[in-house]
C-alpha cells in the first residue's frame, strides 16, 4: 500500500490518545512537540505519562473509553494493550473519517507516526509503512549521522533572505543557481561550523555584489583524521571528506580512511617522513592557497588532530594572510587513541593527576626537553615521534630522578588491526624495542598508569609483548 507523506500543522487542534502506558507516552510526546491540544483517556495512567502531563494543558480522563470520546477530534491514537478495543476505536474513527493511528498495528489505522530527524525547521520523516519500526529507527539513525546538526540554522538563514533574494534575482534559473552555490559553498560551511554572523555577512555581500558566479567556492578544510581506525573519524570529517574536490594528505592517514574520500577528488600526497619531507611545509601552505584560489574545496587531511604536533597552526596562518576561507575539524590525537586501544588510561585518580604530550623528535642527535619538569611521579608523559630518541628519553628521565622501574609502553600502529603494545619500564623498554621489529608510527607512554594495562587491555590481546 502506498501512503501519502504529509506534514500537518496540528497546533491547537483536538487530538485524542486512548491509553496510559509507555507507548501512549511516546505518542503524547510527539503530539506535545507539535503543540496539539491533547486529551488522554485511560483507566490507569503510568507515572512517566503523568509526569509529562504535569504543568501542561493536556487533559486526562482517568476512566474507560466512551464511544463519544472521538467526537470532534482531528486525530486519534489508539494505544491501549487491548487489541479488540484498539480495533473498535479504529472502526468508529473510520466511520467518521477521523484520522486514526493504532500503535504497533499500522494496518488497523490509517496514519503512521514516522521516525523523525529534527533539525527545526527541517524535519525528515521515515516510515516503513508499518513493516518494521526498528528498521525505521535504524534508518533514522543513519540519516541523523549524515545530517549536520546545524542544518536548521542554515534553513533559518535562507528563509530570512528568501524574499530579498527573490527581489534581487528575478530570473528563476539564476536564483536557483545562487541558492545552490550558497548551500554548497563556504557560506553553508560557515553556518555548519557555527560562524553565523560571518555567513550572513558573506551572503549579504554576495547578494549586493550581484556576483552569482562560482568563484568564491574555494576553501580549505583542515581536518584531523584520527590515529588510524576509520571508525574514529568525526561526522564532520567524513562529510567534508565526501565533498572535497582536492585532498592534500599526510603519510599518517591510513588507506582505509583515504578510501572514504570522494572517489573523483584530486589526491595529492604531502607525506612527511622523519628525514624525507616529500613537500616542505612552506610548499604545502602555498599549495593549499593555490588550490583554494582555483575555486576548489580543499581537504587538508592530517593524522590525529591537526593542532597536536600537526603544524595545523602554520597552515591556517598562511590561509588567513591570503584571505582564504577555512575551517578546522579536530581529530582524535594519537595519545587518546593509543591509550584507549591499549587499555592505559592517561589519567587515573590513583596514578596520575596530569598528563603531558611531548615531542621526542631527535634534533642534532639529541632530545632537547625540560627534563626537570618531566621527571615527576603522579603524571603521565606521552612522547610523540619518540622512537629514535627512545634510549635518550629513558636515560634522561632516570638521570633527572625517575625510578628506572617506572612503567613505560610503546604502542605501534595504534588503533589499527596491526597495533602492537610493548610493555616494560624505563630501563628495559629500549632493549625490548631493539629486539622486536616495530613499525612506525609509534607512541611512548611513561608513568605508573602503564601498569594498568595488564588489567585493562581489551583490544587485539594476542599481540601484546611484555618485558
Ligand atoms: N597530529 C598527530 C601527531 C603527528 S606527529 C596526532 O594528533 O596524533 C606524528 C607522531 O604521532 C608519530 O611519530 C607518532 O608518535 C604519533 N602517532 C600518530 N599516529 C599514531 C598511531 N596510530 N600509533 C602510534 N603513534 C601514532
């Protein structure tokens, strides 16, 4: 049977709900959101429904249903657990041509209350025509995921300028193109990134300049791709990955993540290895500017978080100087990802009250750090880029006062199916790493929290290696 999708303005219109249990409550909540004038009839009303109705104008009749209850109603919901009664109510309603929904038995009634994705004023409704409410809910969840939460604000902005735009751009084709550009370009992105006044300003500028062409489309998305597992991407990262025209990506971005990028996007490798910088930072900065100025939506995809040892700050500084629109999307940094996937909480009431992220990058054969500040108990140290300086790091921490038995871990390829965890202490970890071939990237965690790994590890347990 095919249904007519319909959104009804039911505000202040009389609606009857027969039933007082949790299903009735769910329906009453939907009607309440639409500001219907609700009457409930049921001999017993569950506590949650009663609480929902307190302080509202919903009228409750705590008694059995009477045939006359349906008079003058605009919509009826039969939500009792008595099927015969639900059918009886439905028959009465149909005789009088009143819309009726029978909870959990769509075919008895004629109206479905769908699963709703709400981005007020936008509403997306899903129904399976009564086939499977669970399936409808799953589908709704998928749609929730790919419908940015700020779409409502976008709709509000567009509505505000609809009239002005109709007057400014009389030709309907030109007007459609104008809105398509606004809704698929930097103005929409600004709204979705929460920059409402900047978006409005750009919209006004676009309208008054009479420039309805596509050349302000260029922008850069500086996006953190997380440590490797594609499931750790943010919704926003995924959305931007799927709409970018060009992608400039790093060595740390995994193949599985690259597979999620728009298939026909231009892909440019800007990978950096320790001593083999495929593209120098300055050239990357300039490349981003050049691509954006060609009108492209450029995705700058980085491992982990762009602002944690990712040089994201330098890249956006250049974009700012060059007047290129951009937004920054955080990612799960390696420390958070590796710690979770190796069962090592970075902070713990009994072990560490602070956590420090440090770069262990070797420069001129040494690691230059404030060792006095680092060599303390009750804190966790996380070394990025520390593999080559590992023995220096351990040695310096011991020399500056940490016990050589302070637990230390090295996590290689964290959060991926190839993750390996090596557990030792400051004196044993360098040897352990020497005797096991580890693959980069690797992260080092030092501190008493590492001892919790024995109890809390949960991911890929067969690959653990201990001293
Ligand atoms: N911006 C990134 C870090 C870039 S520096 C972030 O926020 O994670 C590169 C270093 O990150 C590597 O040398 C390594 O120390 C660490 N790293 C990144 N991904 C990792 C992973 N999956 N497993 C272990 N270490 C990782």
